[in-house]
C-alpha cells in the first residue's frame, strides 16, 4: 500500500463509530454481507435497451452468491429474444458479481441485471422472509401452467377504439360488445395449455376447444368481433 506524504504525516485517529455492514433480510435471516458469498435470494429485475425498443424481466435464484436459476423474459425486439437464449446459458453458475460484469449480449438484459443486483444486495427480494428461500424451479412457477410468459398486448386508436389482443388468460380470439359497442368480455385460447394437450396425444381441434375459455359478460354480448380483423 502506497501512502502520500500528506497522509504519512497525519496522526492516527480511531474509527469509533463504524459498526460494520448493516444487516439485510435474506431467506428469513439477518445477514451482514461482507463478501459476495454472503448474498442469497430470489428476485426480479426489469431492464430496457438504449433506444427503448424492448424490455426484459430477469429473475434469478441466488444461493451463497452463486446463480442457481435464471428466467429471462423479453418483449419488443426480435434480436433480444435470441440474446435471452444466450443469457440463459451464461448466467447459471456465475457469482452475482460476475454476472453484473458479464456482457449478457443485450442492453435490456444487462440493465435488468443491474437493477436486480441493486435489489438483491440490499435485501429487497421476494424471498427475504422465506425460511431457506425459494426452491430451484421457482422461476418456472412464475410462468404457471404451460410455462409461458404472461403477456398483455392491447392496441387502440382514436377513430376505432381499443383492441385486446393478448391478456393473462391467453390469445384473445373474440371481443364481446354491448349495444354501445363497449367491450364487456372476451374469448381466449391458452396456447400453453393447448400445446400440453397436443403433446399428450389430443387432436389439435380438441386441444383448441379444451384450451379455450371466456371472461366477462360474453353471454350478454350484442355482437362478437375479431380484434385483429374487425
């Protein structure tokens, strides 16, 4: 360690008020984190690219500073989806600090990593008060049955009004309108469930029917429209 002449000439003064790192909640424990291996938790980070053409939701399950599980969800950019495929290979096995300083190919994923890092090192995690944290595989539970991201896609114009295209339940096939042409419900297809039925041996036609549903006052509709064509 090299000290300047000015510092060498100073007398020592004891640091009496320094009591170490503030404890943070980690998996039902209060931890004073001094090294990266002191960090554990499951949480999410949201990121965006510089031109803001797309976004990423990154979910990591970290145990003793090492990423054990990564869920990368992206929207809005075709290149980002392929970058997500690479990030899913890169992240597991890295320490949290390595991941922060690794090029995850896409700006949005890198930004999500930064935001997630800030949450997890300050104890703002989904598993902060869960004893032992969340099991490896919790990321898949976020996706639900069919293992598909929950996507909301809606569109509207002043001239023609709103269109619901995809919501949590799935792909919107029909919008239910009342006598004022206001939306009062919709019909949908859950693609995740449909594909599970087909993989289990069901015919595509039967799988489509079984994975279909409706929400709202569909029975009261004056008419139904296809939101993509009508």
